[in-house]
C-alpha cells in the first residue's frame, strides 16, 4: 500500500543518524513489548505479514511521532482486539473485564528459547519454477495496491537485472490478508542508482532489492 511507512526515497525526511554501537532495543519496556508480541504470536492467530500490515495502518501522524517499538505496540493492541483476545472496553480501561478467564499460554517459558532461536522462517520447500534467471532484465511492476506489499514505491516501473535467485518464499501480499501463502521465487534485483534517482546519482552505484516473482515483468 502507499503510505507514510514506505519512506524510502521520500524527500524531507532528513539524514539517517547512525548510532555507534547501536543496541537492538534501548529500553526495558521495549523488550517487554517484544516478549508480549512473541508470546501472543504463538497462538497462531496471525502471521508476520499481518503484523507488518497492521503497523502500516497506524495513522500517519502517530507513525511519524512514534519510535519503532511504540508503533509495534500500537499495532499489537489492535491485533489483540481484532482477534478477540481482548475487548475494546478492556483495551480502553487497561484491565480485564470482571469474570474473565485466564487462557493457558501457548508459549511457555520452556518453549520460549526455542521459538526465539527459530525465528519466523518464510522459506518454503515446494516445487515452484522460477520465472527469471540470473542476468535477465526485468521491470518492477508499477502497482499501487490498497493492501500490504514489499515492493517499494521508488522502484516501481524501474528496470533492473536479476542478480541471484534466493529460492521460494511466502508471498507477503496475500499472506498479510489471510489469502494464502502463494509461495514463489524471490530474487536479488540490481537497479542502477541513475535508473532510480536520475542523472544526479552516481554512475557507479547500484541498489539491490529482494523482489518476488509477482512484482516483476520481463524488461
């Protein structure tokens, strides 16, 4: 979808401030948010692409005001309500309703370490033929979906070259909306910087994007 989250190539966002020896998360509450999201994700009510899309739905003014963990937490609360784990009234009050039942956790302390180590793999061992081979010229499709996509706006309609085939992965555009995994090949596609940014870009620079079959047409 087109939204404030897709800020790659946008003007007016300022320089990226690189932090020396940057931590993955800075505050204790951020680790708690991470733990809560993993613990509730173990119930299997949503997938990683659903969570990504929910973050994209955070109102633009809030999205720009919030940090990473704040956006994740805001989207997490919405998911809890959408999937029936909590009611809107409980969310508003910040405490459980009278007479609530405690559900047995899907993720125990004993299982937690294994889940964290495993992560959320989206590669699939299924017999799907690739549409393109290394060295093939391709054009990223100029699409403007209303739902989730991993094709950034700055690359849409641009010509690139297949650098390598990463194998078969879940297609996020359908997975985010519970429409099936639709596994397909993902390629590293090289785009010349001038193709993306124009003549002001260096002739020596390139950008590599990981793109699914459904994002590409022959160039």
